[in-house]
C-alpha cells in the first residue's frame, strides 16, 4: 500500500454514462461543456500526474501540458512513436504504478478513465476521492462510469456549479468504515 491520494475525475451524463454508445454521432468534445474541460484542466494540473487507459488516450493522442500522463496498456510497443517524456506507457498493475510513483515522491494522482481503469482501481480499493462533473445530458445508452459490482461509500464534501446550463462538479470523499 502507498499513501498516494487517488482522485477519480470523470464527466458524466445525468443518467450515469461517461460516453454515449454512438461516439461517432456525439464525440466527447460536443457533449461536455467548455467549462468542464477548463475545470478538468485546472484539477489535473493541480494534481500533476494522470493515469488513464489506452482507449482514453486514443481519444486524446497527445501529451497534455504540465502533466505527467501514465497510460495503461498491455501493448506498449504500439506507442513507440510518442517520445514525449511526459508520456509513460506501462503494463504495470495499479499497485506497481502507485508504488513506483511514491518512490519518485509523487503524493497524488488523477485517475482519468475510462470505465475499465476507473473500475480496476475501485475494485482494488485504491480510490480516495471522486470529482464527478454531471453534464445536463441524457444518453439512454453508453459506457457506464463503472462496469462491475462495487460496494463503497462516499460522502459529498462540496459541489460547484460550473455554468448557467447547470453543469455541476460534485466532490466526494471515501468513507472507510461501514
Ligand atoms: N467522461 C469522462 O470523463 C471520460 C473519461 C475518460 C474516458 N472516457 C471515455 O471512456 C471511453 C474509454 O473507456 P474504456 O473503458 O473503453 O477504456 P479505457 O479504460 O480508457 O482503456 C482500456 C484499456 O486500458 C488498458 N488496460 C486495462 N486494464 C489494464 C491492466 N490491468 N493493465 C494494463 N493495461 C490495462 C487496456 O489497453 P490495451 O488494450 O492497449 O492493452 C484496455 O484496452 C472513451 O469513449 C472515452 O471517451 C470518458
């Protein structure tokens, strides 16, 4: 176990999806608000280190400035074209990633998705805080925030309205004892 704080950051539809089923028709840049992107940028820069899955990286395909990005993949060779030192492609487990970061003095990480990576860290009880931005959008079908059974409790610490349309960021902290 490390003492790195893990903060899961996600934008969600009202009905609990992080991406619509038809991503071609509704790319992530069109359903999330400008204010959510600015909020995400502020939060992730303040934390400094991001962990994400290869499928999420494929939607960005670049290093985001002023952040270290750790991309989880079992196919590191596919990403040899990306030589930016702020991008690390790894097949390590969540525990190994966190332990190596702790050895380098990292104190906190932003867990940036997608569903597979969020679920992996949640299943291993590694998530301390959630920052969920709810966009006033309904998809009906899509990729859920988590894709396995989980049993963890959180308490709402604060909420912040990001724009007039009602995009709201909810900050939750994990309750350890039941
Ligand atoms: N709304 C939001 O805030 C938000 C945030 C992030 C993403 N998203 C959306 O979520 C979708 C992607 O989510 P997703 O669940 O399909 O994929 P994902 O979690 O982004 O990435 C899954 C990939 O991560 C790698 N991986 C998973 N477990 C691993 C392990 N134990 N060790 C090493 N690598 C591992 C595998 O890569 P390889 O196949 O390369 O081995 C796997 O295919 C996209 O549509 C994206 O736009 C939304």
